C-alpha cells in the first residue's frame, strides 16, 4: 500500500490494532470510574449492556473458527508446493514450534499459576467435573459420527481429522491428474481458495471490532467490580 492510499483510509484504520486496544482500554477504565468503580451509580442492567459488543465478537469468532480451520488445512494441501527436503525441514519446524508452545504453557502454569490469585465465582448451574486420562477414548472421539458433525459441534479435533483426510486425498488426486494432464481438480481448488479468502476477509471485519469489545467488557468490569481483578492480575505477575 502506497502513501496516498494510506492517507485515503479513515483515521481509525490508520491506527495500529494494538494501539486501538490500548486507547479503548484507557477510555474503558475512565468510563468505569465514572459509573462508580465498584459502586455503580446507574442501573446495573444498563452496565451489563456494555458487554454486548464483546459477546457478539466472541460468537462471531466461534462461528468462524471451524470453517477457518477446515478451509486452511484444505487450502494448504492444495496450494502448497514443498519440494524435496523442505518437507522434512517443515516437519522439524512444526515439531519444534509445538514443543516450545507446550514448554511455555507448562512454565506459565507452574510459575505464574494463573487463577490462584483471584477469587472468581463460577456461573450458576455449573458443576465440577473430574476427568481421567483415557487415550483410547480420545482416539475414538477423534473420528466423527458424520462429516458435518464437527462443524456443528465446533469439535476441533474431529474437524482436523476430517480436514486432513480430505486434504490428503485431494492432494493425491491433484498430483495424479497433473501427471495425466487433466485439470478437473482446478474447480474444487478455486472454490476452496475463494472460500478461504472470504472467511479471512470476514475475520478481518470481526478483528476490527475487538477494540470496541475490549472497551465494553473492561468498562463493565471496572464499573461493577472496581479494580479488584486488576489487583489479582498484578499479584499473579509479581507474586505479591
């Protein structure tokens, strides 16, 4: 994007997303203080309405998650060109990234211990569930009862299984038809590419609303609970 095109965009689009979130956070804290900062001076129902943008954003992200995963896997299988040793190198990088992510998660869980510094009341009607590790049950749950069920239930593991199965088959069919000089695979490839780009564009629209969602949820939290949660977060970071 050149300089003239950047100037033609609205001011809020020229501000980086992280800066928009910081601005929304500051404005939300100010509004929360005006609304009482733990001792609400207006109707609580009106304050609860501040979370509507965040609820809508979360619903939209959940709705986009499953088609995004499915189309991303299929898009990668059909369009990626991995010659020779690059495949093995990619596998090593994937394994390394996964290992590092697991180590970071374990360090955060055992050093910072998130959740132990604050007292959060569980939603009404929830019950504690104790689960034991069941590898065979997990393996059986990986295969869905129907192809569309993972999309409806937002089951990521089953969705990845379906996506990998179709991705591998479509990749093999593409390679076979390329050798035979056929182009039948191009239709499905173009459909997947267009759908993937469409989901990505919708995702950009949703992400653009994240600062508004942050503003609403932080303003509501400060207005109803004051700065108690911020103090708990600070204690979890500095071990107070």
